[in-house]
C-alpha cells in the first residue's frame, strides 16, 4: 500500500490540473484555434479571477471592496445638485433614514464640510454647504444619488462566481468526499479480513481529505443560512422603500394627503417621518406627514432665495495643516464615522447614482 501512495498522489495532482485547466476561463482553449489566435485573445480579454480565487470565493464569499469616500462623494454631489441648501427631508429621500437620523448626519457633515445651519421663521433647519458649491469656471454641478425607492435593496453575490463554476466546484469536492469514504471503507474491509492498512494511507487518503471536504461544504452552508436572513432583510428593506415612496408622494401636492401604510411598517415609518395618525369612520388608520412637507418646502424656498448668490468654492480635502481643525488621524476616523452617519443603518446602502446603477 505504501508503494502505491506516490502513484495515487500523482493521479490526484493530475486530476487537479485537469479541473483547473477546464474551469479556468483564461486557460480554456475553447474557440481558440492556433497559438497566434490564442495569444491575441489573451491580450484582448480582460483578466478574470484565477481558479484558486474562485474556490476561495466559493467557500468564504467574495471580497467586498468598499470605497471609504463613497458616502462623502455621494453627499457632495447631492449638496451641489441642491444648491448647497438641504434639509433632513431631502437627505432622507436619498438614504431612507429617519428625519432624526438625517439631522444627525447633516450635523456631522457641517463639521466635515465647513457648513452652517440656518433657521427659518417657522423653525425649519436649512443646512448650508457653501464650500461644496462650484463657481463659474470650475465646472458643472454634479448629479446626486436618486431617491432611495428608485431601486430595490440588493445584496452582494453569494460567491461572485458564474453558476456553472459553482456547480463544477461542488461536483469536484463531492468526488473528493466520495473517494475519501471509499478509502475508509476499503480500510475497514481490509481490517475485517485481518489485513493491516498503512496508517499513512488511512490518514493521508482517507481522514484528511474527508475532514477537508466536509469543511469545504460546511462553511458555505453556514454562510448560506446568514445569506437567507440577509435576503429576508433586503426584501423587507425593499418594501420599506416602497412605503417611503408613498409617504413622499402624499406630500407632493398643495396639501399633504392621508396615506395608509403597511401595517407591519406603519409604526416605524410614522415615527421616522413624523406622521400624524388619523382614524376614519371604519376604524382604519391613516397618516398625514405635515412636518415632512414643511421641511421640503423650506428647502425649496431656501434654494430659490440662494439663486444668484456668488459662492467662492474652496478645497474641501485640503492638505494645508492650517485649514484642518483636527489631526490627520482624527480626521480619518471622523470620515469613517461620518460615512456611517450619512449611509444609515439599514441594509448596506449602495447609493443609487443615476449614471452607475440600473434600476431593477
């Protein structure tokens, strides 16, 4: 048995090379006739993930790359689009945050972007960001993120691999699992007949591959349970966005209209957007969002009043130490906390930028 071990390992190595060459698109020869054509295709084709990375992503999930300045960039475009005059109601429509959370986010943004806050005669807060504005000759204003309800809540891919790749990786590991059971079964039969099996073969070809294959399936299985919960949360968030759309639509007219909300979300949303309950004759509860409408109208008036004002734009991310009110390390930490404030705490928010995200 010990003599057969090198040949068995060689066969398994060749097996691995076969599967890698079959599943790695960059090395596939399908449709690549001739060395010259193959070289041309390799130069022209965008590099894809290596096969080992696909295996890692199958087990552990794809690496999530998040731009740490994504929230600040989206907010800057939003402020420019709104003339540097925004309200909590304006920002809530982009993030789905409650009015209170949006106020907190805008307060934090005042510190980071050197903004200010004005109070109208009726007590509405107008957050002013003059330094984010673009003056004549500096370029055009950017378009901010779309309303939160313009797209469904979405989750990252479970593996990031094509479905065919996942199927073949599953088949391959199942084959290893089957072979491990076969080796252990053979060892058991041999022992029952009084034949001694080399422990190296039993461990190296039976127990170790068996444990590895089981873990290979167990980790994605546990991740999938978490993924199911995240999917349910994303579906709930999508329904929540649809209800927020109803709320904002109810204040689009001359007078706020009563709106009936989803019973599962009405308490949360009524509290988040200052809804006033109204019970009709049949006992059904509707909500009127007067405070939301007042904030939106206050923002419109502030932007109209600011038209024609000359605003001298300044560099927001300056390297001049005299312009910084915080140390560099503290400023970086504040940026991270500001991003969390700006994005909210629901399903991880991917700002719906019109030029980047297709609405599903």
